[in-house]
C-alpha cells in the first residue's frame, strides 16, 4: 500500500487519482461540517464549486425532496442560503432527512477535483481513526488531499493527514510513504499530541476566531468522536449506513 499526500488540492491531478482511494480533508471546516451533518441524519451532502451552480441544483431538487443550501464565502453565510459552514448549524432538528447542497471556498472545491478517484472518503480529526482503519481494510493505494486555504498550504489539514497516516502505520507498518507524508508525520510530532491546541494556533483558526467562530475551532480539533466514514459517489456524499461496505 502506497500513501501520498497532496498538500494543496491544485497538486491533485485528476487522472493520477484513478485506481486509488482519495481522502479529502478540510479540518476548518468543510469536512468537519459534512461529517457532523451526516451523523445528525442528513440524507446526503452534494458539494458544488460555485454559488451559481448551487441555485439551479436547489431549484431542481426541491421539487422532489427537502433540500438546504449551505456554505460560506470569507467564512460567512452566503446571502439567501439557509445555513453557513459552522458545524453547529447542522443540528439534527435542522438537517435530518434533508439533502444539503454545500459550496465552500476550499473544501467543496477539492471534493469536486478528486471526482475521478476510484473511491473518495471524507476525513477530519472527528473520524480520523476510523478513516485509517477503513483504508487499511481496503488495502488500496491512498492519495490524501488537503484542501488548504485558497490553494495555499494549511497546517491543520496536513496535521490531520499525518494523524491518519500515524494510525495507519500502527495497523500496517509496511505502508510505503511519500516525502510529503513523511513531512506530515514530522509536523504531527512537532505539534502533537494535543490536536485542539495545534488547530487553534493555525492561520485559518485565527480568522475564524476573529469572526466569532471560536467554538468551531475547538470542535474541529476534537479527535475520534465519530466512528464512520462518509463516502462520495457520483458527487453525493453519504454515510452508507444502508449497505454492507464496511464503512
Ligand atoms: C472552506 O471550505 O474553505 C472552509 O471550510 C472555510 C470555512 O468555512 O472556514
């Protein structure tokens, strides 16, 4: 099993992802929010790259089932949308049985970019250990894609990549690691083991704290509170509770 890590989504070449499992990470906050929404009963999350794509999709889907428009630009709710991108907005009473169309600055973009991978898993600190267990069980080559921040490196996503690889190595020490993965492990050693503290010091955390999202930053640094892995198929992200695929 080979493990590589793309430190920003621009490095993720769609064709190179064929035959591999892609693991998409956006700790602050898109993948944390997706994991939370699905664990609170959302039916599916559909990521879209732009606000312009979100509206027609919403108008089409709302004819058939309950749908919410969610997302952010500059961390804030998009005008006319039902929800922003704070995981705390995705409570069970709001999202249960609903389809959520999500557009965010970075996370939604990387989800769209990895569409050609054989399998796409959604990861954050919230479910990192279960992601690692799933990857070892599946045994395919792995491409971890950090969403970063507007195509720049972000420490929190790389730390989460390192955390997942650390968990993989505990189960499967023979995994072959790329240089970027070795770097993620070094960063984890430097900033760990307190992930909440590490996340709170990251650049995007300071922006979120300044915009009154301090509680989000604390939550996004929590490790292993969920024991399932959302999967994206045909651009629909679900928890797969209804079939037998091990997730
Ligand atoms: C993103 O996808 O860019 C982020 O989740 C931004 C945020 O809402 O903090």
